[in-house]
């Protein structure tokens, strides 16, 4: 008859089971790591310590001949199995990271997985069935890619960036990792999403992190994963194409479909692999007829090339992005409600750079370090110090950063090139408005209505959307828009 874990072991493995599936960017995961490692505060070796404690408990079970599915009742074995998976994943994390770098260098040809046999043998020896071990290898690969691309692509220490990273993880694995692993690992293609944010705020980086993190099965015969993750993400900027060409770029066309179509052309929907993602950037720019055709793809999962009648199946995911106010576009009938609701399984808001700097001044140093390393190929402390010094000396404290991260990157490049950086004159108006408002407040010369109007206009200039101003002020969006327009009016 199967045995049971003692209460001490059960409580420990229950913590590990939760940590194995909880969002790694969540405060809950931080608390679980400390509890498992029996640590009072975060430390550089915290992960090593908690993995060592899990391994210690597993070895104790193995020494008693209990590291086996038949040794325990099902509910206890599930906890032990999760601990086996947790420990194995972390033991191979560095090798998974090296594999990511190797695949990035190799491009679209899948690279060999030199540690696959070792990892699979480890799981099998610890009671994991063969088919499940193969799927867990693929899930480990997916989880590590998601973590890698979210961390490297969305740098920042501000609260809004911490929330964004957690939201991105949920958009890959849902908020319940255990349910994803059991039921949804091959069903996320039907979960479309919209990313909203100002130009230069990182919408493409967020989409790429999700798009490159799709599930890829392991091919045991070839010793590689079935595809390279570099093929999973297919971006297109819809604002770059005239109306007459957008359908061809999306769905492809047959030879002779129109004047100039001298060859057949594969659109982005044809190029997207199973479990991959299409990134429709600037979705707010497309016409109603194109929206209708995209809606059909989302609903029926089929499309036809221009000039052709055969239907082709689409098995990828759609990620759309815009800097436009889609709520206003829907009210003005420029964006269809049914298309919007089919896209918005989730709506991610990219924080502007000025919001991030206002939340945490340390964000500037962290971002400059990241950008310098990306531009020059290595960490360079003196360059970072010089850029931060130029920014803090040259720009007003509440500089608006209208170009967001893209503007900061050009700031770093300009400092490297010329040693200086000049602020954008248009953005300095925001600073002038803040100074003027402070003076009026100090002088007691504002009526309540004018005060709210000026404050809303100032916030809108900083955060860029009526929705965010409404969230900050606690007002509804229409009231905010009215106040912003009033506050923007000339004196």
C-alpha cells in the first residue's frame, strides 16, 4: 500500500510545488524562494541555496527507496514530482541559457541539445514517465526562453516594469502554470492580445518576448527541438504599406493576382509556424475592410492569398500593437468593436519612460547600463557615469522623454559620439507647464475647475493617454479628456 509523506516533508514539498508553477516575476515567488531556502533576505546565491535544499530532501527520499510514483499516495507523489521538476529545471538553467545563445547565433536551423539525454535520464531515474519527461524538456525550454527574453528585453526596476514583466509571463503561461502545463500548453494560439503604448516605449520588445516563447516539442530522434524559436516571431508594421498592398503582405498573393505580381508571394500568415506569433504593429492604422478580413482569420483560423481561392489554416497567435487611442477610434467607427473584442484577450499597457523615472529615479542608471552594454558590447562604467551626468545636468528633472526608450538610446549614442545631449524643445513645454502650475498654486490664484484642468493636461503630456490620467486622478476617461482639452487651451 502506498505510503505518505510526513507532515514536515509534505509542507516543504508543498512550498516547492507552488514555486514550480507560480509566476517568477511575482512577489509570491520571492516569498516562496525565501521560505524554501530558509533565508531571511535575498542574496546572490539564493537560488543555489534553495535548489540545494530541494536536492537534499529528494536524496533523502531516494536513500529510503521512496523516490518513485508507487511509493506514495497520488496527492503526495504529485508534490514530490513537482520538486523533481523544479530541481532539475534549475540544475540545467545555465545550460538552457547557453542553448538560447547558440540558437540566436545559428538562426533558423535548430541546434543540437547536448544535455538532452542527461536531463531526460535524470527525470526518468526520478520516477517521471518517458512521454512526460519529453514534454517537460520542451516546457523547460519554453520557460527558460520566456524568462530570458523578458529579462533581457524589458529592463527596469520601476514598479510599472515589474508589473509588466509579470503580465508578460502570464500571457505566455497564464496566471496558473499548473493548469497551463496540464491543459493549455498547445492551446494558447487562440489567445490574442493588444499592446498599447507610446512610440518608442518598447511594444516591439514585449511582443518579441511573447512571440519567441512559444511551445516547441523536442525531437528525440534528431536530438534537437523541432524548430528554432527565431522562426516563431513574424512581425509586420502595417503603417509601412499602402492600402493596396497590405492584404498581400498579410495573406500573400498568387502570381498574376494584380499588375506587378510577377511571382507568388507568401504573406506573414503563411510564414507563421504552429505555436508561433504574428505581430501586427500599428493595428490602429488599418482600414475597416482589412479589419474584417483579419477578424475572419481570428474567428475561423483560415485565410486565402490574394488572387487565390484555396483556404489555408493559420495555427499561430496574433499580437497587435498601437499607439492610437482605440477606444476613441471605436466610438468614431474607425475601429470595429467585434474586431477589438476578438483581439483583446489581454491588453498590455507599456509604461512611458517619464512614468518609469517618476516611479523610481534608479531606473535611469539601470537603463543606461543596459543600453551601453548593448551598444558597445560590454559593461562600461565610465560611459554610464558620463551619460547619467549629462542627462541629469542638461535635462530638466521632469523632462518628458517623448521618444521614450528609443530617445534615451539615441541620447546614449549622442553622448558617445559628441559628449553632449540637447533636450527636445517641444518636450520642455511640459516642464514650463509644471513650473507655471506650481507658481499659480503658491500664489493661490486658481479656481478648483482650472486646477483640475491644468493638472490633467500636465499628466496627459507626461503619460500620454487619457486612460492613464483617469487611473491616476480617479476621474472617468471622458471627464479627463474634457479637462485636458480645457487645460491645453491657451491662456
